[in-house]
């Protein structure tokens, strides 16, 4: 694709995403997208990945989020129709669709990403769930769902039971359910380095949190 054409589609994607996610208050706002795009470009450069594919997939990745659409299919259809209306490059469309449709966490159950570009974008999205920003997003998401911060009366064994209503999960529980597992799931070595720093900060945060609450028996991380 010519450079001018590539710049055009990136600019149009930015505008589309800003309009779609403006005011989204559960951690998927435009600035999440902007951070993921910038991190994806940094990793792409280090890994020699295709920057157009990474940037476009990063910009569009949350348009298809299940939580923001009636269904996963409806979300993916929205991205595909946007791409069809903005480029004739079917190879690019397929690469971006493949990444967006397979990159979500899904309890860590999804198969590995098929392309280097997919690995880069997945790492960038996961990095934004870690560290100081990840902590802020977790509490914002949890608050948006009407959940409480922490309940020391609920053991992690109870919370982990399948039949425990997920709507009652606390923000702190989300660290154990997902955030603290992410550093070992990074695809690229640069992302792993960043993830380790952010992971250490979250552990420190949890120690301070429990000490202020005067909780002595803390879960293993
Ligand atoms: P992403 O947009 O990065 O793919 P998600 O859609 O899973 O990730 O989540 C968006 C943000 O909300 C993340 O920072 C994530 O940690 C947080 N989040 C998701 N599920 C929960 C939950 N059950 N409790 C608290 N925070 C959550
Ligand atoms: Ni995201």
C-alpha cells in the first residue's frame, strides 16, 4: 500500500474510533486505544513487524469488544464493514480481522496468535491492563459495573467457584483472576520486560493495600 493511502486509512480509523468510543467510561475510552496503538508501534519496531497492520488492528480492536456490542459477531461485522468501506486491500482486511477476532483474553483459553503482528497487538493490549494504568482501569471498570473494591470476608477459593455469580466479583479479585497471570502470557521479549516491571508495581500496590486495611493473611501472587 502506498504511504499516502496508509496514512489516510490510519487517520480515518482514528476518527471512527474516537467517535465510537467517546465517553466510554469502563476503561475502553479513546485514550486506552491511543496507548495500545503507541505501545504496539514500539513493540512492532523492535520485533520488525508490519507497522500498518499493527497500528490499524490496535486502533480498531475494541470496536468489536463483546462488552460493547450485542454479540461478538455483531462487533466483528461492524469492523469488517468499516474496513470494506475504507480500503480495497483485501489482504490487509483479512490480517486485521484475524487479529481482532482472536486476540481477546477469554480466560487465557484462546489458542496462540497466528502472526507476529497479532502477537504484538495482543501484547500491547495486555500491557495496558497492567501497572498503574491497569490498576486505574480495573477500579474504573469495577465501579462502572457497580461492584465493591474488596471483601476480605470472601476467600479466593469461594470466588473461584464456577457457580459464584461473576457480577459479585470485587475489583481486587480481578488481580488474581487475570492481571497477575498476564506477565507469563506475553508473546514478545520487549513486552515481557515491560510486563515484569508493571507486575512488580501491582504486587507492591497490593501489599500496601492490604497493610492499610490491616489484612495479615494475603493471597499468594
Ligand atoms: P481490553 O480492553 O484491554 O481487552 P478487557 O475488555 O478485558 O480488556 O478489560 C478492560 C479493562 O477493564 C481492563 O483493564 C481490565 O483489567 C478491566 N476489567 C475487565 N474485567 C474486569 C473485572 N471483572 N473486574 C475489574 N476490572 C475488569
Ligand atoms: Ni483493549
